[in-house]
């Protein structure tokens, strides 16, 4: 039985924190309601959504994306899990690259490329069409933000996005 199907046994709640590679801080995994006081300041929660057509996946509600503090003109309908089980956003920590619906990805990519026009681009490799030459350690990329339904915002620093 999948992890997602067993979450109700913990009160329907779990949380985890993955730290940056090389960090001296420990990550954590918490099941149930009992340890909310143990979470660091700034921690935010986004509920998991159930998709009866794909019960072993972790779906989350995503309402918007942002690049460099600018909300992208993407309809929330392009990110929403429908009642029939179509669409939606899957959270998958076992995948190295984030995949988005094509409309959302193209909007994010186009704004990201416009905001990085002064940085030398590298050749496209397969699905990776926003590659850059990083000869300078001081290169600054715009932050990418994920706006979750209900309020939490995850903003990635450039070292997490490239």
C-alpha cells in the first residue's frame, strides 16, 4: 500500500523538510498533529489533494507561479486537479526536474529567459531548454516562486532552480 494511502493513519498529516545539499542542518519528517511546535519559523503547510484516478500520487493545489517577484499570467485552471481527476500538480521528491503543464512552463520559461538576457545561454539538451554558461560565481538569477492554494509560497533561490 502506498504512503499516501496510509496518511489517514497519522491523522491525515505529515510534514518533511529537505535541506540544501551540503547543509549542516538536519532535515526532518513528522507524522501526525503532535509536533507542530517543532517546526521552524516560516514553515508553511499545503494540504495534499486526493485523486481517485491516481491514489498513489501526492497532489497539491498550486494557484500561481512567479519569476523575480512577478506573478505569471497563468489561469489557475491550467494547474487545477479537476473533479474527474484530470490535470493537477503532483509533488514528486524522487524526480530531479520539476515538470509543469506546458502552458505554465512556457510562461515561466519565457519570463525567466527575458530576465536573464544578459547571461550567456548554453545549448539546449533534451527537455532542458534554459541552460546557461556559469563562468562567473556572481551570476544572479531571478527567484522562482510557487504559490500554493491557501496561501503558502515556496520561493527558490537560484541555486535550487538551475
